């Protein structure tokens, strides 16, 4: 029996969850004592040892080498014989490779809502048809050598926030986008990635104007980015960007002064932008999870999947990412691909990551972090099966490279690492204008220029970190709300935040330091 129903969990006193018929494990909802008698689907199970909340108890005897199932899927293999009632975790469960064939596409056509029923949000209309949810000025460093100067320019406006806020009330602030690369950069994909990221920030709908700042002698030349992405082609209504180098300006002081003047020239034009009602089909939602626990795949991620499906049905876009964190569940996502070509693209990414980690003597199963494991997640298979719940049930329409512009409507996938700042940087650069970030351990992530809503997987976490969490999905666990109930609340919050309501990370001022382009290749 599946204890997750549309009306919530059946019975608040049930000490465990069985997520799908045939699962070999149940998940503890509370601490289970050694010797405690449990009844699971009419079968008596005695806990042979203490089991922490979120961790797994064996529902049957498992022989060494046998697969163990949760969510109806393999999450690992027994390292040794596991007796019924035993705690299943790192000491007796491990990842082993096994065949996961992709079945022919089962993607169903999207049942779109009538246009008349589609809600609106108040956003900033941009040239070219995109819509911003925020209105920032950006100082973009193309190389680490210009990072300090970029920060000094930002700091000038931060220190005078009251003055500039009074004169330009619709501008959310000035952000410096700095990073650790750009000098000697490898040709091919490493170079293309950095170019896509920087151009993606420059063209982002939440950016009302920008200055791009370099040193002058770096390999990642401003002139190359300007030409490749036609950054000098200004559409009617767009601000004229400025491109500066420290060497060209005559040093640090002169560069800072030139940068300040350039931003001051951008402010009046950016301040002309006014929020106006637009359909939520203009939302491009970034989906990420960090500091996950065993409840992530039970509460927050499925609720985000419900909200994602609703956004797609209204004509919007939702983007999954973190390729190492779909590993072991990629066949389920590929089976929902809108075409065989999309499925093949997704599977090719998975094969690339297998080769990538092998070349560095690593394993994708290294991905579950210390906190993930403390929260009850044992293998990357288990983590991934919970992670893909963020994508709901919509067909997979397109697969994108890291930071590639997102053009398709519906559910999409972007190739990114699992490390949260690097993953979200790619999604933002691809054009996502709002994000939802689920967490079970308590990530305090923020992501300027994109507002990022953080969803707690349990009420205990939400209450403990109430200054940092925007929404409580733990009500699914205690039975007071269903997945759909929380999904509705989440979609409503997405619309409010897109219209200007501040997230907890924005109120805390978090989001300036999380810009982290993916650095591939050797550093020379």
C-alpha cells in the first residue's frame, strides 16, 4: 500500500512509510526503538536495532548481492545478508552498476489549461519578449583579475543604497558577478561554457543593464564575447552596455571611477522599467535541491513536481538539472521524453558523466554528501529517485548544455554538476527567471539576480530555520496536507515572488557570492 495519498499520509501515528507496493524497505517517520513491534501491510516487523528518522528498515530478509528497492526501483545492493527488521544504510548497502534499459517513450501529450484560466504575475517586459522578475544592474567580470574592481564598483552603490533607491526606486540594486577563471582558458567546451555564462547574465531578463569589466591581457577577451553573442546589437528599449578594461582605463582607481560612471549612466534607463501583468507562461522555473534528506523525495520534491506540472499546463517552462543526481533514475526520465532524439540526448549526458568521473578516479556514488547520509540517503540511486520527483509527470521536451539559452516550453533538462552554486549558475545563465530550491538539511542558498524560494522537507526544519525557509512541505509528512495541497501553495508563492515579494534569502541579503560558472579542463 502506498501511504502517500491525495489526502496526505494515512494516520498521523503510523511510524513508517512504504512508498510503493513491493518495496523492500520502510522509512521511519520518527525514531524507532530496538525491539519495537511494527505492522506493515498486515505483516509484523520487529525492529532489531534503533533506527533514526528518515532511515530505512528492512521489510524482509535480503541475501548478499541482492537488489534492494524503494520507490519501486533499485536503490542499491546488499553488501552482506540483511535480516528483516535491520537498519539499512551505509554499513550494509552499496551501489553496483546494473542494466537500466530505456523503454520506448511513454510521454503523454500535455493537457494544457485554457488560456482564460492562466494566472498572471507582474513582471518587467524586455526587448525580445522575455520577462524579468527582478530589475538589477550587473557588473560582470570576464576574468578573476577584474573581480576586485567589479566589487568596488558594486560597493559604491551598496554603500549609497538609500540615495540611489530614492532616485531609482524600480532598480533592485547593483550586483557584481565575479568568478575564478578567464585567464588561460582551454579551447572547446571549457571556453564555450564561460562565454555562454557571461553572455547569459548580460542578456538575462532580470538584468536591466550591465557593465562588463576585464583586465585587458586575459585569454577570455571581451571582444570575443561581444562578437560571438552580438552584445553590441542593441534592441529598441535596451540599455547601451559598457565594456571596460583595467589596463585600458589606466589602473584600479580609474577603472572603478569609469565603472561607477557607466552604472550611473545605466540607472535612468533601467529605472524606466515598470511591472506589468503578464501570463505565467513567461516564467522559466529553475529546479534544484540541496542538503537533501530522505524526506526530500517524499514531501518537497513531489510538491515541486506538482507545481512544475501546473506551470507546464499553463504554457510555462520548468527546468531540471544536476545530471549526477538523476543517475540511477535517468531511464525513468528518458522514458518520458517527447521524442527518441531527446531520450538519446539525455542518456548521452549520463554516459559522458560516467567517463568524466572515471577519468578523474572518482565515482558518481561519491555524490551523496555527509549531510545527505545523515538524513537517511545511502546511495546516489536513492538520492536520484527522490530528486527527479521535482520534474513531476510532464513529458521531457528538450535537453540543454550547461548555460545554453532555454528556448523550449514545457519540462526541460540542463546538464549541470550537482554542486548547487555551479548548477544554479548554469540555469540562471540559461534564462531561468525564478527558482525553487528544496532542502532537507537546511541550505541557505540565494541566487541573484534570480529570486530563489527555499522549501523545507519537514516542519521541524521549517520551524528551526524559519528565517531562511520560505515554505513548509512537512505538512505532507504529518498528514495535514496532500502533495497537491502543498504544490498549490508553492505555485501561488512562485507567482507572488515573481511579482516582487521578497524571498527569505533576498531579505537576508544572500545571493551575491553564489555565482560560480562550471570550470572544466586543466588550469594552466
